[in-house]
C-alpha cells in the first residue's frame, strides 16, 4: 500500500504540467485582410487548398479576359502572386512561435536502477522542470506577442509594396504600348518620305547626299520601333511576373492610353505625419524595439540564475522503504554573472532604436521626394499638353498649307508631322512619370491617396494617329 501511495506526488506533478496547445489556422490573417482592404480597397487570399481558392481562380480568369486596368492588375497580383503566398506563411510561423512561448517546457524524466547481490532492486525515478520558465512565462508570451504583431505589420507592408509595384508596372506597360503606337506612326511617316525620295533620286531630281539622309532617317525610325516593341514585351513580362500569370494567361489586353492628369491634386500638408502614423514597416520596427526591450528585461532578471530546476522523485533503496519528495537544482554563478548577455541585449535594443529613428527620417524624405517628383511631372505634362502639342500641331497645319501652295517640299511636311508625333511621345512619357511618382507617393505614405473634384484640365490638341505623310504623298502624286 505504501508503494502505491508514494507514486502519487509524481503522478500529480505530471498532471499539473500536462496540457494541450492548438495553433490557430488563421494566424492573424483576418487582421491583415482588414488593413489591406482599408488601405487599397482590394481583397487578398491565402491559398491553403480550400474551396474558396477555386472562386479566386475564376475571378482572376474573368479579369484577365476583360480589358485590364491598373486596379484589376493589382487585385490579380494580391490574389495570385506566389511570393506573397510564401510571405503569408510567415504568419503561420509567427503564430506557432507565439503558441510555443505560452507553453511550459517539457519536463525531463530520469531513472536509475541498481542491481545488488540481494534479491531486492534499488531504483530512483525523478521528473525535472525549469522553475524560471514557469515564473517568467507571461513575459515570454509578451515578447512573442510583440514579435507576432511585428510579423503581421511586415507581411501587410509587403502586400502594400507589391500592390504599388504592380500598379507602377502597369503604367509602364501602358506607356510603352502608347509609345509603340507613336513609333509606328513615325515609321510610317519615314516610310512614305523614303518612298518619295527613292522616286526622286531615280529620276535624278535628288542628290545622293539628300537621299542618304532620308534613308538614314528611315532606318533609324525602324530601329527605334523595334527597340520600343522589345521594351513593351519586357514591360508586359514585368507585369506578368507580379500578377503571377503564365501561358495563355499572358494574352491580356489593356487600354491603349494612359489616364489623363486628375483635375484636383493631393494636398501636401500632413503627408509626412500621415506616413509616420500609418507606414507598416515603421510599425513593425517599433514592435521589434518593444520585443527587444522585453527580452532585455527577461535577460536582466535571469542573469545570475539562468535556470532553476525543480523536481519530484521516487526512490527505493535495497535496505529501506520507498521514499518520494521534491528537489531543486541551482546553477552557481561563479564564472558568468550574465554581464555579456545583458551587454549584447542592450546593444541590440539601441541598434533597433536607431534603425527605427533612421527609418522614420527616410520615410519623411521619401514622401517629400515623391511629392516633388509628382508635381514636377505634372507641370511638365501640362506644359506639353497646353503649349508644345498645340504648337507642333499648328506647325503641321501651316506646313501643309505651304506645301499645298508649293512653297515647301514634301520632306518638310513629313518632318513636321514626325516632330508632332515625337512631341506626343514626350507628353506620354511625362504623363507616365506623373503616374509612377503618384504610385511612389502612395507607397511612401502607406496607403491609397484619393483626389476629388472634376477635371479642370483644358483641352489640348493631341497628335494625329493617322499615318503621317499619307496626305502629303497623295498630293505629291497629284
């Protein structure tokens, strides 16, 4: 009877330490979804092999078979980009680490058996566990909780960065498509000019020098077109990679022209403060500082006694009764008093604090730089739209009238039309620069920026999409 009673302290100890921990499957993903929806208006999905994933595939298929817009491209990327899907797994890792931080360490079971000459067998059985691990369990959970919040902020920031990169890639691809069309118009103009030059040269009405100049202009236009077409393919592939599409999915179409400048503009006041308040990489850095501060506090508390083991044991001696009771193991701080660990923890904390401050300074600089670039591109695009393009159009009209009156030759008319198209290309590039700078400003601030109010842009003459030189060539033959 004594033998059975003696086992009860050990059984009770095991019962107190036993527990079951479940790791939540969502791993904080709903919080990330909510923030992304608030900042971008877009949904995200974590592909975990559920029925909802099939609905996502159908949505992506539908968007790819419609005219692709910047918003649609961003939505596809947020649902389909495989790098983002890999990033989401960091939430699961951080969640598991948070759960593990709230668990007691598994106790250690040890047993000794002695085989004397007597019939009786001597043995000792003990269970050992870390007492400090139990005592500082709440602090360990706080450290892991801060790390988990930092991971959520980092993952959300990665999503916002991907959204900005996708939108920028869309505008680059759209600008390239528009630039290629203008290059084609230039190539058509030089084709027409070169055909006229060949006939005049064959008839002896053009010198070899002028003919060589016309041919050089013609060949350069062909090279420029080929280069623009190659750059268009590269821009499309950049967007394909961000959207995570391949095969037949890459056969999407987009609108032929970049959007015009918005009528109202983003107010500069408060952008820096807004960025500091809502940039999630800064929030992640702040959480990391908090986690390191808590970790340093734990290190200071356990510097001298890094581990205290408590135990329960059952002992049977060959010459005596079965005994049971508690035990304790204490490290002796003779050689290491914990100063190196404290110094390292202090240095890591200061390092994180300085990096946090540096990131805040960099964010403010990013906002100012992106704002300045956006406004400069807007001014440049407006100048092209209101001054250069109308002027180039006027030159073409006046050159056409002079040509009709036989006061100039066909080459001057074709050159005027080429210059008009080149000005249109420069306008497209300035418009592209505006939208890219605007995307960068949104990324720097940490969320989508809306402008309200109807467009107040005055109309301006756009370069004609008719192949330059057509009318002139007909008149020449006439």
